[in-house]
């Protein structure tokens, strides 16, 4: 266990250290004392992120992934499809309202109550997870169904209030976070691997994408019904003058995150206990291992959210404000930050690890990480360009989705599914609590409309992986085809000889 902990710790250091050094370098080079003064809280936050990711990654494999896999496998034994779909809906709803970032989104929409919004988004994920499971069971074409929902989404965006559209698209990103992603992927794997056809590996992926687009559609419908306009709440920056006040700042905020994650965990744990009592009936040894993993996951996610909200969010906002004086450098600096920040996303590590494992190493984790880093780098640059120019968010998203849907006609389906899953995963906690404040700071400093010009970043981050990962799939397909032709020629020469 000690060896595994050290391995996870070193992996977390490698994930967090690059972005920490970049932010530290920008802060010191700026010579802005307001920015330099909050460096101590940022450095403590970076340390908390490393510890939090270590515990989270340690626990998620033996808890969330295990629970999702066992429930998915058990569901395939149910003879009635309606029962499978019912449990899929319940799972989608529960894991969504459990996501801590969803409450942050809900606080931005004063014309709709937080409870109504959270439950509506949960309803959207529940319905679309049900659709995803239905597609998996009956093996309907993934690309066609997804294209249909993308078209519906942009039609709804046309009728929704303009200030509400970016927030609605952001909803798809925050709902597929560190709690729901491992659970839903494992659920899909459990359902797919009981099949005996050749496409079972392909159908393991793609469920996250449905769960990402569902909330966008539901929130857009809410916006149309209520004629809702989102609201921007300014960020609270840390205020301390000495080490004692800094320590008190962190201590005073800890109970908030302990309670937030506890509320998030409770529905999942209660559902698992009920499902185990009724159907799984796991032995005590297995249950003990799962609950040990849940404790690690709870500790890790609490520490991670604690560090990022108190340490990373304020400095992201301040860096955006300070760098707005150097507009010519904004896009390239943003792209550098985006490249390194995506590997700090807890859910990204879970997804890439499971992809490599479920494809028997044919799709490498390292390749996916590089592709996602390039994708998020592009997205962050585009988001900053969006904040500077004020061009409608639709004109940044629509071309991305069109290119992605066209590519889906030419690449293996497994890459299309992985690409759309990756989009939902890449736009997670780090995007919501560092990149978004970063762009908000730029928008404020330039006098732009924060609601229309800063929000939407999470949606852009969710879009670029759809294109980049599928390009990787196209390269993979062409290389595979070339190797097959070479092997065929070689065999022909042997036969002729």
C-alpha cells in the first residue's frame, strides 16, 4: 500500500508541478504586488492539490470504478430492459446531483432556484444516460444519434436568451466531473462486456458524451421557459496580512468543503448500499475494500476542492486581470496554461487509464494525454479570443461540432466515442475554478460583458477534444491500413517465392 501511495503521489506531483511553476513565473514576472501577495495561498493550494489527487486516484479505482462495474455487470443479468433503463436513470440522476461543481453553476442563475436547476440537470443526465444504455443494448449507430442531439441543441440555443446560452453550454462540462466519470464509464464497461459481439469495446465509451449534452438541452429549455438571464457574482479574493491569518483562512474554509463533498457522496453511498442489499449481496471483505476506497476518495476530493477554490481560483482571476494589459501576449500565454492544466484534472486521469486498460493498450494513455493537452491549449486560446472580441459563443462552438461530426464519418467509432467522452471530462474542476476565473479577470479588465464573453469557456474546452482526438483516430486508421497493405504485399511475395 505504501508503494502504491508513493507512486500516486509522484504522479500527482508530475501533474500539478508544471502549471504551478508557470503560474509562479507569471506572478513574479508581472511585478504586480496584488498578485504576488496571494502567492502564499496559491502555493498552499498547489500542495493540497497534490495530496488531494493522490488520495482521490488511490481511492477511485477501488470504490467508484468497482461500484459502477459491479452494478453494470449485475444489470445485464436483469431480463427486462425497462428495469435496466430505470436503474440507469436513477444512477444518472444521483451521480449528477452529487457533483460539487454543479452547485457553483446553480448559483449563477438567480431567475431559477438552485434546487430546480440542479434537479433539472440531474433529470437531463438521467434521461440521457437511459438513452445511452438503450443505444448500447440495441447497438444503434452512435454518430447518428449524437448528431441529432447536437442539431437539437443549437436550435434551442437560437431561441434561448443570449446571456443564458454560454452558461447552458457550460452545464455540460460541470456535470461530468470526478465523481460521475469513473462511475459512468465503469457502468458502461460492465454493461458492454457481457455482450459477445466484436463491438463491445467500442460501446464501452460514448456514455459520458450523452451525459454531457443532456444538461445543455435541459438548461436551454429552462432558459426559454423562464426567459432566464444569468447573473455574475464577483469573486471573493483572499484577504490576509500574515501567516496566522493565512492559516486561519484555510482552516475556516475547510468545513465548507467537508460538508459539500459529504452531501455529494451521500446519495451514491445510499444507492450502493440499497442496491447491494437487494441484488449484489457482496461479502464483507469486498465491502470493506470498497468503503476503504470511498474514504480515500472522500478525503482526496475534499482536499482537492479545498486547495483549488482557496488557492487556484483567486490567482487565476488576478492573472487574467494583470495580463489584460498585454493583449498581444494573452492568447499565447493562455494556450501554454491550457496545455499543462488539463493533466491536473482528476477525471482525465481516470478516463485515460480506463481507455488504455479497456483497449488492451492499443490506445495509449500517453497519446491521449498529449492530444488532450493540445486540445485544451487550443480551447483556452479560443476562449481568450472570445473574451477579447465579444463574438457570440455559438460561432466558436458550431464549427467545432460540425468538424467533429464530419470526422465521425471517417474514423473508427471507438475514437468518436472517446473524443466526445474526453470533451466532457476535460472541461472539469480545473476549468471551472481556474480557467474560467482567468477569463473572467480578462473580461472585467477589458470592460467586456462577463456573462456573454467569459462564460462559455467550459463549453469551448469541451469542444476541441472532439476534433483533436478524432484526428488521432484518423491517423491511427491510416497507419493501420498502411501496415495491413504492407503485410499483404509481404505475404504475396512469400507465396510467389
